[in-house]
C-alpha cells in the first residue's frame, strides 16, 4: 500500500500512556496505524515532574476537594510535545469545553494532526489554558474519569476520515451529521426476522423512492431525537 505524502499525527499527553493505542490499535484505525497512514505518540506527563515522587498535582487554592494538575509540570510536557509539532492544534479534553461535532472533526482530519491533553483529577490549572491558547473540547454533558477515553474517541473520529482508511469512502457521505441530519434506519438479511419485515420500499428496486424514504426517515428521526439539529437544518433549508 502506498503511504500518503503527509502522515496524520496524534500526540497524546497523559498520565496513563499504557492506555494507548487501546481501541485505536484495532480494526480500521489499527490497520491504518500499521500501514503508516497515521501515527500515534504518547507523552507521559509524569516524566516532567521535578521531584523524586514524580508529583503532578497539588491541592487547589481556595480549598475544596480533589487535586489539580500543576501548571509547571503540564506546561513542560506541552512544550516538549509541541517543540517539533507547532503546526498541530493543542486540544484539552474537558467537560467544560465546546462540544465536539462532525464539522470540527473534519477540520482536524484535513490538517496535520493534533496534540491531545488528557485531564485528570479536578482538572488543569487555568494558567496553562491561558498560556498555551488551548482549545477546550468536550464529548458531551457528562464526566469521565480522565481525558484518555475522550482522546481515543477524537482520534478515531478523525482517522476514519483519512484517505485509505475506509474501503468505500462513498459510505461516509450518508452518515449522521453529514447533511445536518441523523442517519436513516438500516436493514439487511434476513428479510423477515422475529415477525418483523424490512420496509417494502427497500426491496422495491426503485432507487428514487428509496432515496425519498431515507430522507423522510432521517428528517423524522432528527426532528424527534435532536430538536437542536432539526432547528438548524430547517433554518438552513428554509
């Protein structure tokens, strides 16, 4: 397989480098990693601690529960990771970030890659966010134990859009969010299963009717399940 001229790179700053590649080493992403379509590097934040205990956190000023990642340690890790990758956006995975969407994923996939900072404990000292112009990104309105799972999700979403990863790139065009709608229902063999049959239109052989049915289904599902997306879609297509 011919390798691309530019390899998409993911650099992950984490306290748990052993969590990678994890799921990214399997299936299509894993094959792309082996084929050199994209590259993964982990940076252990603890390597930049200045004491023998490799301490990376401390109690928050103002009191309160939990611990906060130290700015001096994390900043040193960032500087090391970005020294030879200044063209890569620096993304901090945090619940308070802007929700990641497919449009941002496509932007990242078209670029050279990303540096992903995985938070832990009560979060990161705010001065690091300010000093390094960090982009804060969230996967949704919930809290994970750390940013590693979120980083894997971000990388997977980007990698699957790279040339050479998906066997039939045309299949990407009809996925959820590509047209501003959620994807229509899918069916396959057997045609009848546990008393449930495939909609007649899908076995009619009439391609125009199939396309119309799929659009109607996408619109109905989006309107019911994601009124925020539906309002945006309706406004764009008014």
